[in-house]
């Protein structure tokens, strides 16, 4: 889960369009080995993991079309190894991937709103859609299912995905524009 936590932190802390695109690309790319481990243990979640891998590839490919994506990685992170999630169950992996994909969707939607180039906006919107697809696939109908929390990725206090009713931003809720 270490890679998921660092990918989440990097995406959350990304400042500016280039940094968000760079972090989003790495997050989509890094999901593949994590999804593979989850799929190996998935049972009833097997199809959800398989479809999530396709959506992660589509999201990564959409980011590649953004002209503001830096030509070189802005931040070197250790890619997740397949062994890094071996001790986790499929449910735990699904919850953590869903949380990361929710943050991806939120940050990319925010980037789309502020991007000056229409190609960046289109790439961000397309990648955000794929991230929302991953979230929906891994959470099923609704996301307020009891027992689907992970200690490193706690559920929002109001028990639903999205912004907290108080208007405060939790890490699962959309990033607020300044």
C-alpha cells in the first residue's frame, strides 16, 4: 500500500497543470501492477479489476495527448512491484484504488477547468472520466458500504464519497478552487 499512499500524496500536493498531469500519468501507470495483484485475489471482483485496468490504460493514454504533460518525469517515484500488495486482500486493494481514482478524477476535473489549451482540457476531461469509471467499478452501486474502509484511506466522516456537507474538503472530496 506504500505506493498507493505516495501516489495519493503526490497527486494531492501537485501544484500547477504540468505537475497534475505528471502525477496523474504516474498514478494511472502505477495502477497496473496493483490491479494485477487485486485481480489475482478478486473472486467476485475479477471483472471489476479487469475493466479497471482497461480504464487505467485509457486514462493514461488520454494524459499522453495533453500538450502540457512534461516531456520528462517531474518526480521520480518507486513504481509499485507486484509483491508490494501481496499481503492485502482484494477488497482492501479495491478500496484504496477507488480512493486514488476519486482523487484523480477530482484533480483532473479541476485541471480541465483551469487549462488554457483546449487539448489539455480535453485530455483532462477524458482522463477524469476514466478515473470515475475505475471508482464506480471498484465501489459498486454506491460507495457507502460498511466495512469498505482501509486504515490508510479512511472513509469520509459523512459516510459517502464526495464533498463533506460542511463544505470542508476531505481527501476524497473535490479539490476546491481558490
